[in-house]
C-alpha cells in the first residue's frame, strides 16, 4: 500500500524520461498531472484508513534487502508522517499544474519533479536509517537540476550553493547514523533494532549534535540559512513551491523523528539552547523580511522565521507543542505554496517583483483583482489571523511552549507580530495605493487561479475546522513526550524560568 506513494512517481518519471521527443509538451504535462493526481488520491485513501488512536507505525511493509549492511526495505506511517505525505503529494500536483504548458525540456522537468516526490515520500515512510538516507539524498540532484536549468538569472550560483549545503547536510546525517549503530553495538539500521539509552550522556549529545546540525541546514535555521534566499528566489514558482513547502519539512521531520524521538534524554538537556535558537531564527527571519524590496525574497525570509516556531515547539516537548509543530509544518507548507504561486503570477503578468514598482493590483484597471484578493488572504494566513490555518498552528505552538520556555515563546509571538508588519507592507504596496499609471496587465487565466483557489480552500477549511489538522498526530506525539525522562522535564522548566 505505502510503496505506491514511492514507486508510482518514480516509475512515472522514468516512463516520461524515455518518451519519444515527438510527443507534444502539453501531453507530457498531462501524463505527469494524471499520475501525480493518482498518488494524491491514494494518499487521501491511506489518510481515511489511518487509525488515529494508534500511536505506532501503521500499514507496515518489510522486505529483506542487504542483511550484511543491516539495510532492509522497511516502511511505515504514523502521526508524525501522515500529514507530510499528504502535503508532499498535494504540492507535487500543484507544482505540475501551475507549470507552463510550454516548459522547455519538459520530459526532464516533469521527470525531476516526480523523482523528488517519490524520494520525499520514501524518506517520510522509511523505518530504516540507511533507507531513509537513500531517499533523503534522492532529491538532491533533481532539485539541483530544477534550479540550475529552469531558474532565474543567477540560477547556476543558486543551484551550486544549494548542492553544497545539502550535500554537507547529508554527510553529517550519514555520519551520525553510522555512529548511532556503531556505538550502540547494533548490526541493524532498523529504527526499532537499537536503543541509545545505554550510551553515555556525552555520546548522546555528540550524536544529537550531528542530527541537529544536519537537519538544521535542511530546514534551514540561522546561520545555515544562506542557501535558502538564493534558491527560493532563483527557482521558478513551481519549484519554489516544492523547495519551501516540501523540502524544508524533511528537515523538521528529521529533527523530531531522529533527534527528539531517538535521543529523548540528550534532547531534554539541550532543549533550552534549541528554544533560544528557534526564537533567534524567528526574529531574524521576520526582521530581515521587513527590509526586502523583492516580494519573493520577502516570502523566502518569512519561511526562515516560521521554521523557528517548529524548533521552539520541539524543544518544549509538551504534547500540545508537538501537535502544534506538526500542524505548523503542514500549515506553513500550504501557505508558502500559495504565496510563491501568487508571486509567480504577479511577476508573469507585471514583469517585476520589486515593491517600489508595484501598486494598485487590486484595482480592476490592473486586471488582477482576484489574484490580489488571494494574496491578501495568504498574507493574513501567514500572519496568523484567526479563522485561518496559520493561526491554529501558531496558537497551539505558543500555548504548548510557554510553560516550558516563556521568554523564547514571547520572542516568537513578537516575531509573529512582525510577520503582520512585513505582509502589511507587501500588500499595501502591491495590492493598494495610488495608481501611478493606467497600465492594464493581462488577466490571470482560470488555470493560473485554480492552484491558489485550491490552497485557499485548505487554508480556510483547516482554520475553521482545526480538528482535521491536529487529530492525526495526537497519539504519536503523546508517546514521544512520554519517553522524555520526567527528571529532565523538571530541569528544563527550572532552567527556562531562570
């Protein structure tokens, strides 16, 4: 059942890659769209079959692979990964749908997107450390090609920078995984085959540092974030959707799965440092976003800030905070996706992303009133306005984290307020303001509006019905919190209050 989510996109990518050159570009796009839609529907089927009362792995699949290396094809899904799978398949479909029918080298383009989708799904489903690493690295070259070939003017620089940073991330994670198995005396890389409880505190902290740094680059957290603005800005809008909406979630997922999940004792010791780090990232991302003139770069820096909330929630390690972390991962993914899509439409119609050159897009004279309205909605969602999914996720994170780390939580709340500041700046200058000319831009087609309308429906529905956002992870996160030593929880609270 779970293998479909991995291998259907990968086999479709191979099939598209070997199609004759004579096949029209729109036909290749249609094939990619149909099969990515099937994967999304299959994800929804698994979601409906998912037992929310079961905290463990479900729909398990196992196949021996290489016993000498301790590598097995072992899959499973729980409350930490189920929403990430849905997000991955949804944004893959959105990315393909929002791409141009005239995309150059379309066979390679859609093959790379589908290969990324299969690799990301495999990472979320893997129950073996080496298997996770293989899928984790599978998206590296496809994303590099997607940025370097179909990106902007500085796409070569952005692609190389992305490649270097993510390669370092993978090297740190692999070294840590090898160290975990070697130091624990296990010969198997399966999640449940070894325990870190018998390791000394110093060894646990050393291994956990590798996990935090490796996934911290992927998220990315300050100061490892410098690849993000260049990659997000230079990537085309469909690829930016995948970078921000899906790829960054591999980092936060890995941090919770392997950091908190496998090193609960060491995690609780370094939790105060992680909470401060999360607050710093949140404040930095918000402040730098305010200073941007390029609206796409502004959205990119907003992503840095919102990732800090997830780190804060993970550090707090309360049941409520972890539920909020998973909700924030999903909410941030769909909000960032709609923002990047709308920015892409504005740039295509107006020809610029500069704030000082944009104004009055809400006016019918400009021809983009609905796009502007959706941009207002997505800005409100990112700023955490009640009634939208962004508010639900952030409120749960802050509510669950305050008891453990009041000061970092307050700083993140302030950062959330600053989010409203820079989005007010963005919306005021782009959607409103006096018209400096009577330029009439091309109307947005319904095919260009549809991805934003679909994502807007998710934003509103999950904001009004937050149960559908939080119910999937409650059982799993409760078990994760229970694994943290009670004594360490007390120490965390005392340190935070001091």
